[in-house]
C-alpha cells in the first residue's frame, strides 16, 4: 500500500510540474525581459565602444564592412555572454518586482500555488539561458574571438608579437627542461639557451648549452649556435662542442608571445588539450588557462544562483517599489562580479587553486540565495 502511495505521490509531483498557462506567462516575461535588457545594454556598449575607437578605425582606414562583420558582429556575442548572469539578475529583479507591485505574486500564491512551485518556470528559463551561454562560450565565441582579435591587431592596437620575452622555463618532454634568458619574436632568436635531461631518479643525463638559439620557420627546428653538449654515461662525462646543432622541441615561438586574449580563442576541447601541453611544459601560464576552463562552467551555473536571489528579493511588495529592489539587486550583482575578479587575481598572483577561485563566489552566493529563499514570502 505504501508503494502505491509513493508512486501516486511521484505521479502527482510530475503532474504538478507540467507547464501551465501561468508558467508560460512567467517564462515569457523572463526571457522577453532578458533579451530586451541584453539588447538595450549591448546597443549602449557598441555606441560607447565605437566612440572610443572611431579615431583608430579612421586613422588605419578600416573598411566599414570589416568594422561591422569582423568586429562588432563578433564583439556583441562575446560581451553579451560575459555579462549574461548580470543581465539575468537585472531582468528577474525588474519583471518580478513589477509583478509584486501589481499584486500578481499575491494572486498566484493565493490561487493555491506554492512559492516553491512558482520557481519552476524561473528554473526552466534560467536553464535555457545557461545552456545557451555554455554552448556559445565553449564552442561558438572562441571562433568569433579569433576574427575579432585579428581585426583589433590590424586596425586598433599594435600586435604583441614584437615584444621580447624573458626568463622562459618549459618542460618539453618527460624529464626534459628548456631554459632561455630571453627570446625576440621578430628575429626568432634567443640567448643563453639550455636543455637539460634527467633520469627518473633526478640525475642529470645530458646538458646542451648555447649562448644563442635560432628558430627555423621552414623546418620548425631550433638551431643552437656555438653549443656545448655535456653527456653523462656510466659515471663518465663526455663533452662535445660545435658551431651548430639542430634540435626538435615541443614548443614554438608563438608559445612565448601569446596575446592575453589568446585564451578566449580556444574551444573547450582545444583548451583542454592545450592545458595538458602546458602541464607538460611546466608553463607559468597554466593558471590563466585553468581559470578560463573553470570559469566556462561556473558562469552558466551563476545564472541559477542569481535567478534565485532575484526572485527571493523582488517577490515581496516593498514600500520602496521597483527602484528599491533594482538598487539592492544591482549592488549584489556587482559585488558578485567584483568578488569573481578578486578571486581570479588571488589565484593568478597567489596560491589559491583556480578551481576553488572560480567557484568560491558561486558557493558564497548560493548560501545567500538559500537564506533569501527561506525569508521570501510563502
């Protein structure tokens, strides 16, 4: 008998989650307000961005077609997904506060629908937005970022390819390490070049040293000039000197002179593969790419947290009206973004784990969301 009652209860639960007219009304309000808000803010962002860069575009004779199709059509989705959780929060605060002021929330709850059940259309809407953000961020926007960055390098900012990179340390193979004091991408030359190979026990097996090294773009090989090769075999040391020796390394000059925005041009699968390569090389850039990887998961999840906070804050009719709710909502949303930036910097400059850094804001604001949800009108 208990099993029958349990099944019946489960069936009733499923039936209660069926999308009804009031659910479609809330979903329409949610998604409509979100896309209207994001379109409005993106329009303002494009106007300000164009105003700031129009002199550079004119000075470098950027074609109108390139400005529209290569830059702004790729700038809009990048900027939109970057601040999508904020737009979601503002949208929820705005239309839910308006529903509360018009006593629609009270009418919904008095009709027999629980506050918990009323969250169902909000959850559906936030899931749709979170999935769109995840797909765009991981698979679509990286490709559009490539076009945008090429345009920026050509018509707006100077390329970073001419900057000398100093103090390079890389692990290129297992137990094989490369050191270079400096490398100039323009001349494709480096100075004070060293390759060291160790055994699994940590004993030095060989060491190749050269005052200069040149990268051959045709053969994709590194040539060490005036080299000294020291090899240790059976406790005996052998030293060889010469004018030039070629070596193949699992690194290229592009690995030394990456633009900071390069991380945003990789799809998720490319990013994952590149992180494995950086781990092998022991690169100092590893944290930056790990932060990007974890952010691509944390950002869509933030949509759910900020939705719950927004509904819990704005579902109560307050004396200050919509303006009060929007003010509190903006303060919370901007504090979330600020918290996220601080966590990123603590990870890059300190010892904070990148995974923890990206999820600390979500964990803290998830706790705030649960407290506000319990305090919301039932």
